[in-house]
């Protein structure tokens, strides 16, 4: 039975989640990889031997007990980091998004983070990190990305609430807010935007790159790098804050 400190990664089989899992494993943590698909978890376990798969749906309250059992199976090791990296569906713009999709997005992002924290709460110690992956649209609203905008804005608020709720124990909470990340999900967003504006997907992607000060998308590798930085003890100073990784897209202050 491993005595290594634990990391629990939700959304571990996605483009970002796989890289985050690899980085935390390389940092010496025992990673509990959480995703809905047992087959996808088996594929990830073949790539990163030693992880502990946990097949459960973070949008379901039963995930609390499933993750808790996975943590308990690792013995008495503390949970050093949790990462809520579950994504939400691209369901259209604010004028036409199904209202149920908005509710589902908030439940996955915000409810998922709270389920994750409740599952591991008794294993959190001073220096533990609660990390959520939000996004650019939570701070720079867009007419074409309603679910991401609403859910990520709510997530920022809950991360700050967790900072105050857990800070006295030395447990810090953090939000990573990437700009549009170079993934298949971004292509789906671009396709939806193109359908709205009568443009092809590649033209939309080029325009989105141009919205960055450096003409670039954020990469999954960069996001995994930032999460790894939060393991450093000096990251205490970032408690409750947001790490903007938007490649220079935001123009507002702060």
C-alpha cells in the first residue's frame, strides 16, 4: 500500500487531464484519476502506470462516496491536491442555449468541485491545494459561449468562498483560468461561433488567435505546468486567487 501523498484529478482522461495526471505523477504524488468512462481510465492507466482509476460521474452525489473509498484504499496518506478539471458541453450562445444546459454546466463545474472537496475533506492538511480549472469566458463574457461563461464565473466565486472556509486550516484554493485552449473542445466552440456568423471553422480559429496579444492559444501543457507550480509552498500567497493563462487576451483591469 502506497504512503505517498495523494492527488485526485477529476476529468483525468481529457486532453488537459491526461497531462495534469502525468505531471502530478512525475512530481511523486499518488494520483487517483477520476472520470466517467472505465475504458478511458484503463487507457490512461496503461499510459501512466501506478495511477488509481476511479470511475464515477462528478455530477452525481454518489461521486462523493466513490472518491472517498478510492482515497481510503490508499491508506492514511493525506490529499495534497485536488483538481476539478471536468469540462462542460458547448451548447450555444446566450440567446439560444437550452436553460437545462446552463444548470447542468453549473452543476458539473461548481457542484463537482464541492463534491470533490467533501469527498476528501478529512484528508486535507496544511499545504493542501484545492484547484479548479475555469476559463477565459468566465471573466470575458461572449455571446456564443454561454455555458462556459456562466459556469466559470460561478466557479470563481466558489473558489474564493472555499479560500475563506478552508484557509484557517492552511488549505488553499486556486482557480486556473486559461484562454481558449488548443483542444478538440475549442474546435467545437469555433464551429458554433462560425455557424452563428456564417464563417468556416478555420477562419474562426484564426480570428481567435488574433485576439491574443501574442497570437496564440493556451496549450494543455502550459495548464499542467501551472498546476504543478501550485505544489510549491510559496504558492500559499496565491490563496483564493485566479491564475490567468489567456496569452494576453484580457484587456480589463484587474
